[in-house]
C-alpha cells in the first residue's frame, strides 16, 4: 500500500485515537505508528501477514484495544507487558505457542482471545490478571487443564475444539467462573470432576462432542445442583 494512503490513515488516527488497517497484506507492524504513541487507544491490524510484534509496542501506554487476528505471529515480545491500560487483546488465527513472562502485568486486561493458535499447554501466569472476564483458547492443541486454573478470575473460559482429556478438579474453585465451554475435546465422562457440578459457580457447562453422550451427565452426583444454577441463570436472562 502506498505511503500516501498510510499517511491519510495516520492523520485520521491522530484525531480519533483509532488505527484500523485490515486485509492489506502488511508484512510488518507499521513503524510509523510510533508517532502516535500518545494518541492511540485502539489498533486493529487483522488479516495481514505480520510475523513479528515489535518491541516498541510497549510504548503505546494509552492503548485499550489491540486486535491482530489472522496474521502470522509466532511469539509476543516481553514489552507487551507494559500496556497497563490494555483491556482487550485479540490474537485469533496466529501461530502462537506460548505467552511471554511479562504477560501477567497486563492488569487492566478484560478480554483475551487466542483462538486458532498453536498452544499445546494451557498458558501459565494468567492468574494475576484480576480484571480478566473472558478467556478464549478454542481451536488450539491443549491436552490438559491444570490446577493453576483455579487462580483465574474469568467469568467465561472457552476451550472448545482442543484435545483435552484431563480436567483438574481445581477448575471448580475458579471464583467467578460461570461459563465453561469444552465442546469437541477428548473427555471421558469420568474426566468431568463432580465438584464442577456440586461446588462451583458454573451455570453453563458445555460438553457436546466429547467421548460420552451428554445425557450421561445426568447420572453424575450433583447434576441437580448444577441444573438449579443453570435454570436460575436462564430465568435471569429470560
């Protein structure tokens, strides 16, 4: 894309605080954006060919929303942890396998979407994100949900279309978890911790497409208790 077109985008962004440049086959994160570190609140660079997020991303101290869906990112720089005001981070459809150690510093983060990446393990270090409401890890290669998931503050966790066969019972200790999506995984009925039904806040447990018939859930201890929460939530939104 020509310099004049980019220049026009930059001028608009200076006024609006929003930079959106999608589907333009950009090979890299535009260096010119560094001029707008004081202005930018929202950046959307989806459907490009960006392979690397530069270290200067850490300079966008006022950034609230960063969307880089459907690119070619294989990792994230440590500097991303400097985005203290970031509330929404959407990185679906990339090639990420892990998150940097600084990730837990994103204290304002509310929505984290990493669907369609290359994660084989549940990312660690998310328990410090006290504002996190929604975590989407669908369409990865995750095989187990570990004990440390109990530290997450998320209200909804989406793990659809992974390879999960192990679900640690501590998932029932997530303090705010209401929606747990586990469709199209490798779970046996015996892999579902009964504590999710009896002792958790979960009011929507979605398990279609696993290695058991969904109606068999009714045979588990605590199913009635789960259904009470499910029905109460349904009524609230009716």
